[in-house]
C-alpha cells in the first residue's frame, strides 16, 4: 500500500517519535509499505512521520546517487541513535517529499556513527560516510521532529514563508499523493 506523504504543517512532522518494540507481521507490512511509498514518490529516504506514524523508523536508498560505482545502501533503520557526527561540514542542496518544490543548501558532517536495529530487531552499530551519511542525517532529523528548513538561515526561511504556507494548504502540484493538515 502506498501511503500519502504528510505535507509541511502537519503536526506529526514536528513530533519526537516513539521507540518500536514489536517487530511482528504488522511492523513488517509497514516497512514493506514504506519502501513502496518511497519508491513511488521517487524519494531517496522516507521517515515514518512522513506517512503519519510517530515511530523511530526510516529507510534510505543512497544507491540512487551513484549507480556506476555501486556505492550507497538501501536499508531501513529502526530505533536509530546517532552516536557521533564528524568531519568538516559541507553544503549540499536538499529537498524533502513533505516540502515539495523547495530545495536549499544544508550543511552537514560527512561522517556519522550510529547504533540502530534492523527490521528483525538485530542491534547494529555502523559508520556511514558521504551521501549515505547525509541522507541518514536528513531522515534522522524527521524522527526527532526536525525539518531540513530548520537548518537554513532565518532570512532564507522568511523568503520561503509564502511557499511553505501554500504547501501546508495543499497548493502544490506533485506526482505522488499527499495529505495536508491545513487544507480546507
């Protein structure tokens, strides 16, 4: 099942998410549906709040950035905790399925160390670099109630205010289904 993506302005996008304890059939179906939703909207990542679920779950597909070198990963992260972010911050233009048609440079560290669980509950600890680390940090922000627009300057946010208001009201044209909190 493909879920509608929650749009900017939906309160679920600002909530700190809950830990997952049940890895049963319902959870496995949710993960499958989230992959289908991410792929159907041409995303490189998707966090549970973006489909209206306040859960510490996100998935990424950073293989889409460099298919020739076969770098990147396609995996889900359950109950992740960032342990360390290292290196010199670098800017890269980010976007978000919940904030369509808005793209801005965001500074992030190039390396992230984290512990997390797999979709079967196995505990892991890994370090990720480059674009994979960036996508992880972006999606991790979602489960902490943070959006990429929170990382840009107040001046740039002010310039985007009208566009963000329009998104929250459903005044946006995308090829995937969305749900708008303020639509009337």
